[in-house]
């Protein structure tokens, strides 16, 4: 069997713009009867979590290898490039309190900028009507009730849940006294007299599968953390220009950071190497790759999302709470379509450029980058994206363009497709972020991150305090420290 070892050439290989890995970098593993190489730690997954765990462990002298299922490092940090346009298809905003991400940028010589592009004002497109935000309260497309009528559809979730957050300190969300809030966001709203029309609109904006499945605790945890970073005006959106807290973006694209981190590792980063099984004894762990290769180490950091861990066989099996957390994990699907704007369609109809809609495309942000007239990004979350994932992406794209034109005829002929990406269709990621379904915080949130013998867990899905990229870094640090205490 032929193996490619990425050692000396790895740095140049990884830092090449848009580098794609043609060969799996599996080294010194054995198939069948050969003697597998002994490592201190095998890290599964080359997202931020896996790469950060590998760095912390290497910095303490441990021998580490990273195995990655896909043909690239970075996981949910993924940047597309077209002439004059850099498209972030995954994580991009570096929050003001992302100490670990910011440190890593300094350590690995990756730049940060405040310039992430500017978004533009929205027009609402509800029940086939174009409604200016100032006219929403009196619009006949607005079926919400009483004081709700004043709240713009994309602010309903923020506005309502912000006032209901039951804990001040985001670290408190695991405490048993808050378990009574661990019910679906829809049930939570209903119990507080929110109209069905408002619940339906809140569902469109949710970054989770659906308000009917996601626990209110998932929303509270996010909002409590946002409050700490200074988001204290729920009359503004969390995203885009509405969020005034200082955010940064990675120069050259978000995936520059994981590429730099991978290039700086001493050990191997093995691409196209999906792990299929983890067998452990009291002394060591054997990791089996889908190709049949086996590797051994004293410990494993499992930094794959639970949506992918569910396809890995563990012997002995995971404890019940953790197995339930893996099998029951729900992820928010996200699909994005990026278009270059060929002509300023908003000048033709005199409406604000961006659109927030109850049609399939949900959100269409016009940004000031990507050409003379900027770009348009369609961003679908949750069940809305899942509904379309049965179609292949080109079919989805054609459908979305038709939907945009039906909502707003001036977009016809005004958009040139650039990129599209569905996170749910990536079987090794499965979605944008982990959410708890109703009842799951109570059922297993405390146990899901515990080590299973010699296997330690890391990744965004195990977040305690921090969100997004920072949570990947934080949980990796915890897993690495747990191992260092035992090594
Ligand atoms: C559209 C989108 C927008 C986002 N926006 C932001 C934002 O603005 N700010 C922010 O902070 N965060 C944002 N995030 C979230 C952020 O990107 C993630 O939280 C973070 O990158 C997750 O890192 P991770 O290492 O935990 O997981 P991942 O990045 O998913 O890495 C896991 C890795 O494990 C690999 N893997 C899976 N199964 C196996 C297997 N069997 N064998 C080997 N390898 C395997 C996967 O291929 C993957 O590379 C966004 C995410 C998305 C998708």
C-alpha cells in the first residue's frame, strides 16, 4: 500500500492558496498483520478543536498525529475564492472575547481585520408582499398580536428570549434549577402567550433545526453569552451591521488559521482518513480508519462533531448518557448561495437591497464586496435548508434564483452564481452548529463531554461558555489538559 508522508513539504503544501489535497497523507500505519506505530495521542478531526488540542499536546512534548476525514483541514472554517471575491462559507466573525482564537492568530502569524464587508438594509417579503420595516406594524401581512406587531420578524426571537434569559452568568446553564426551561422554544413561547404567527416568524430566523425541536435553553445559553460580550440591545439583529460589538475577520479568509495551525504541527496531519472504529483496552487505544488501516496511541482526542461520531463504533461502547448525546445530537443545517450582483436590482424597484422572507430562501444579504455592485448571499438555516437538501446543489441554486425572482422580479438576470455550500450534506460535519433538543440539557448535557476511558472529547458541540470558533478552542484545551494530567 502506498503512503504519502507530509512532513518537510507539509508547510508549503498547506499554505498554498486554495490547496486541495490530492493524496491521503496516511503514514506508517499497518493493514492486517503489520505493527502499528505507537503514538501518545491520535486526534480525530482537523477542525479548530482538533488542531488546537494537537498543539497543546505537542507543546508539552507528546507525540501526536491528526487524522481528518476530508481532503482539507479546517472543518467548519471554509473559504471560497473567485475573481475579486472571497466567500466565507463557514465561520467568519471573531468575537470580541475570543481570546484563544486571537492568540492563535498571533502565534501562527495570521492577520485579523475589522473589514468583513458591509451589509445593507432589509425589505421584508412576507406572504408575497414587499413590506418596508417601518410599515410592518400596520401591514396586513403581519398576523402577530398586540405588542408583538411592533417587532420586526427577524427580531422576534431576540426580543422575546432576551428578556426571559433565566440566568445572568452563562456558566450557570447546566445547573439543575434551570431544567424547567429545557422545553422546546415553541412550547416556551406558547406558555408565555406568544401568537402562532410570531412563533412561525421566529422559526425562520432560528439558527437551529426548528423552534419546535430546539430547547429554549440552547437560545438562552447563546443570549447569555452575547450579553457578556456587550450585546444588550435586542431591538438590533445579532448578525450583520446591527451588532455593534467589535468583531474581526481573518485576513485572506477564515481557513487561513487552520491551514497555518496544521502547517506548524510537528506530527502528521493525515487527510482523507475517516475513522470508523475506536477499540480500547486499559493501556491503549486502537483507531481504525475506513480503509482498514490501524493506528495505536495511549490516548485519543475525539474532535469530530457528534453528527459524525455517531458513525464510529466504540469498543467498549459509550456510556448510556454519552451514547444518547451522540445519537440524539441535532444540528442546524445551513446552506449558502453566493452571487455576484451584475446590476443594482434595488435601483429598479426602489426597495432596500437585502431581503428577509418567509419564502424558501429566508435571507438574502446584499454586501458591498465582490464587484462593482457587491454580492448577494442567500443564507438558509435549519429545517428550511434541510427541506431543500434532497435536491442537488445546482438544482437548489436554480430553484433559489427562481424564488428570488418570484419575490422580487428585479433580481432576474441581475445575479451571477459564484459558490454554494450545504453543511448538512457534508457527512463529516452535518450542520452549522450543535443544538440541544427539548429535554436534552437535563438528560445528558453534563455527561456528554466526559472522557470515555482513554478517549477524550472536544469540539464546538461540547461548549461550556464560549460560542463558535472559541468554543472549539476552549473544549480542545480542556481535553488536552485532561490528557496531560494522565500522561
Ligand atoms: C455557516 C457557518 C457560519 C458560522 N459562523 C461563525 C462565526 O461567524 N463565528 C464563529 O465563531 N463561529 C461560526 N461558526 C461556527 C464555527 O465555524 C465552528 O463552531 C467551529 O469551526 C467548529 O470547530 P470544531 O473543530 O469543533 O468542528 P469542525 O470544524 O466541524 O471540525 C471537525 C472535523 O472533524 C472531521 N471529522 C468528522 N468525522 C471524522 C471521522 N470519522 N474521522 C476523521 N475526521 C472526522 C471533520 O471532517 C472536520 O474537519 C459558523 C459555522 C458555520 C457552518
